[in-house]
C-alpha cells in the first residue's frame, strides 16, 4: 500500500508544471500532512535520531536527540556533531571513509559520555545511506540511546552475579585444573632428571624433545587458567607508562602456535614509535588476549588478522580486524552485556571484561561489523599526557 502511495505521489510530482493553483495547493497540503505524520512518529521515539553528512553536519534531529544533546531545534540543526561530542570523530574515522563505507563495514556501535545538560552514557549506532536521486555525498543515520540507568543497574547485577556464580565457577576450575597440572609438572621434572642420567642417543634426544613439548603445553594451559582468573577478579589498574606495541607483541607470541595450527595469517602494523599510554600491563594483556581469541574463533582456517595503529593529539588507537563471519546487526547492541554470547560454549564475559578494563583506563572500545565480511574492534587510549576523566563501569 505504501508503495502505491509513493508511486502515485511520484507521478504527481513528475507533472508539477501542469498543475493548476488548486491542485498545487492540495499537493502542498498532502505533503505537509505526510511530513507532519513522519515528524510525529520520529518525535514519539525514545531514541534520538540524527541525520548527518560525512563531515558531521547535523541535517535532522528528532525531539529525543534535542533532549539528549541539550540543544533546541534552532541551535542543533547545522551544528557539527564532532564539536558537540569531542573525541567521537577519531574513533569513527574508518566508518566515515566513503570508500570503506561503500565496500566494507556498515554498522557502527559506540558508547560515549555526555556531560551536558547532565552526565549520562549514550550508546550510538551509525549506518551510512544515500538518498535516492540526490547528488549529495554519503549521509549517516545516527541512533542515540540513553543507557545511563541500564549501565548502573547492569553494573550492580554483574557484581552480584559475578560474586554468586562466576567466582564460584572460577575457583572450581582453578582447583580441578590446577591440581593435575601441578602433578604433570612434577612428573615431567622427574622424567627430565632420569633422561639426564641416560647415555646420549637418538632415542634419548627424541624423548627429550617430546618432553620439552609437553612442558611447553603445560605452561600454556597454566597461562590460560591464569588469564581467566585474572579477568574475573576486578581490581583498579596499576598504571604505569606502557608501550602498546610491546604488550601486543607479547600476546601474539603467546598465541603463535594456535595461530599456526589454525593457519591464520597475522599482519600487525604497530611501530615502537607509537606514543606511550598510562596502563596496567597485565590488564592490557587480558584485553588483547580476549580480542585476538575472539577474532581467531570467528575465522575459518586461512583467515587473516590485521592490526593497525594510529595516534592523534589526544588518543592512541589500535584497530583489530578479522576476516571472520561478522556479527548480526541485532546482536551488535548486546555484545557488551554479561552472559550474552554468540559462540557455542562461550561464557559471554570476554567483551564485557574488555569494556570494563578500557573504561577503567579512561579509554573506549568500539565495534564495527558486517556479516560475511568481518569485524573491526577499535581501542581508544588517552595519551600519557592527555588523560581524560574515566567512565564509571
């Protein structure tokens, strides 16, 4: 029915030159009624709706967007979104690139803090589009949702559930896996001592090599358990000057064998000249481990993991992209919720932990994804000399 209405309207608009004053007045009234209807629909939404150009100029804003940003209709239209929300533009550079938007990732999710007219946390979704029969460039539909109450209640719920279930599970896992690993370590040490007493031979060398492999695997399992336990024990970051490239290189070396087993190619462009940040080294390792592990599990054998970095006057960015299956749009908004997972057997805590750590470091995490293309996770860290106020978890 809507299609018929639009097509009939298109036919009328196509012969504007032939309309008399009465029909022209009727057409104007009809267009005004339809515009009023759409305005009423958009203004009843609780979510803020913006239409912006590629340079961030606001072309449309509904009533909820005015409330969230704290500016009236006459003040908001024509403003540049990047000036109203400082720090947002750099984290969206990939999505705003017109060529990238046309060929790659289309849906963008971010969370940021507004301090005016009152402190609040806002979730942003941004999708590129082009209007029909328009010569203008790329536009973006931006959806803003106030998640301040949700974040507050979720934080309390997470803390309660973590205390009652996850910590209990973690203690059980540590006990059940820690004991046999200790036993294996002891017996491997005994075997190593006996091998040293044997005469040198090819058979002894082969057994020695197998022993080294077993010891390495035991250490790797012990590291996995340690990472898990570290993740579920939230503690304030022990901030120190850190080189992000060095920490990332350590994590990639730790996962090198698993990447090789899955035939995944890793391309990392993270120069040592990247500006330093103030961070907790161990917590950063957890962030990188969780994200690269997710990327690894999202890809088929032969996939590619690409890591890039850049910096501006205020922030340092790490972009971690995979060639995996991508994330469905309906799942994108729930990725940071506790116990939400799209992986069989997943616990749904990985990205929640990443977000918590990044916030406690005064940083942000954003995700862009398209099904069948892949996912890019953007980590934004404040530079050492440009610390920003940390968001509450």
